[in-house]
C-alpha cells in the first residue's frame, strides 16, 4: 500500500523533509516526476504521490512520514495494496544512480 | 518539566489550538521518555479542537478519539496535570458529534471547550491550582 495523509493533517510539514523519495508536497503545490509537473492531489493539506511512495522500502525500517507525524495521519492506503517487490522496484526506479543493498529489517518494514 | 509544556497548555486553555499543538509538538519531537505518549495525547487533543473550530468534524472526532486512547494510561492525573476532566470532556464531545452527525457544523450543540487543569495531590484529594 502506498502511504497517504488523511484529512486529520494539520499542515505542520514535519513529514515533508523526511521522505527519501520527495513524494510529499504541501497542499496546492504541484508535484514533479521525471521532469514533468502535475496538478496537486490535495489543495487543503499535505499529500503523498502514490507513484513516488515506496513506504520507505529500500531506505528505512518503517515509513518515516508516519514516524514523525504528531497526529498519526500518515497511514497505509487500503485502496492501494502493493507488495514489497513492487515498492522495491519503484525505489530503484526513483533512484537509478543509487546502489541498493539487499533488503533487510533495516530497509523494509516487510522484514520485521 | 519543560517550559514548552507550560506554554502549550497556556495556548490550549486560551483556545489557540494550532499554537498549542505547535509548541507541544516541538517538545514531543525531542522528548524520548516512554511518557511522551501523553504529550502526543495532548497534541491530539489540541488538533482535535482545532479541527472542530474549522468545521472538520471527522478529523476532530478521530483526533479526540486518539487522544482519549493514549491518555487512558495516565488517568486520573500525571505530572501535575488533572487529566480526568479533559478526558471526560473529550469523550462527551465525541458522543455528541456522533449523535449530531447529521447536523450542520455551525448548528452543533457542544459543551464548553475543556481546559487543562493543573494542581498537586493533597491529603484527601487533588488540589487544582489553575
């Protein structure tokens, strides 16, 4: 599942700098991917671009946005279930110049 | 206790919920003791009432519910905070929001917003000092 931000968000912005994929944007801000810009997914509060979210697979042991969110509003999207393989492949696609080590409990929440 | 707790509670009791959340969040981020859960409960409470002020009932209900859950282990008081009245008021708000879920937000009949009271234990009870 991609992570998404619920309407409980208070726009504190704590999550945005924590995302290793720059998948988080403030409400109303256009998002970018591979040189193209797209309309904001939310105009009211911070949002996560599903195509750029890897649930921190390949980077951290758990979703960093959820770890720092003071109001627990960064949650798995039940409408977008995704496997670890899909998320890991996305991480590699997003960071083509980076050499990823084999996944471990430190780099995938699926390995706990 | 850190002065940010004092400041955050002052903002909360003044109805400045966004500011209260902001100050308490700053404290919570760097506070790593197990009872940081209570700080987060206070943040949930502040955000819940902020959402209520802005007509976001769903967000309010969810935040107050999280606050109640996380606060439960610290009832009836912790540090110098009298938590039971705050907890009771949040539960009352949740129940009333549920009962009036079909009512326009600006027509909701809700109780006065709670204050976070402070005090200390004395023989035979708890003395509220604020």
